[in-house]
C-alpha cells in the first residue's frame, strides 16, 4: 500500500477517534476503500480479481493488519468502540424511521 494512502488513512482514523468527525460514514468509506485497495493489490499478485461483497477465506488479516500497524492497541479499541456505537445509533434511527413509515403508509408497492 502506498505510504501516502497509509498516512491519509491514519489521519482520518485519528481525527475520528478524537471526535473531530461528527459521524462515521466518511471513516467507514475510507476503511472500505482501503480494504478494496489492499485486496486488489494482494489478489493481483496472485492473479485474482477483487469482487465486491466477496472475500476469500482468512483475508480479514489484510484489512486489520494495516490499521493495527498505524494505531496503538488502545486506539484500535477506541476506533472499534466508536464505530460500533455510531453504527448502532444509525441502525436504531433506521428502525425508528421504518416503524414510523409503517404507521403512516400502507405496505403497497414496497420493493422486495
């Protein structure tokens, strides 16, 4: 992975950990883009191709090793805790919106 990409990701993660970002979406997007770049780099060496939504067995270490190498164990724990909390809040909001929608709208024409 290019040094500049690592430095940018580290800066993003640190800003999120220290509360400079109000939400997790940009951080999650950066982590997912970083993950895709790592997979493409590693799969490319082996002649494979990255397929969105599919992962080879035992490849999570690729995703975890890079950020874990940039952060201390405490920072890694803080990152995971904050992502979990923020994601849970977003899910709770979606559930609340879905419940409200059920009360206001009939279930006709919903996408399956």
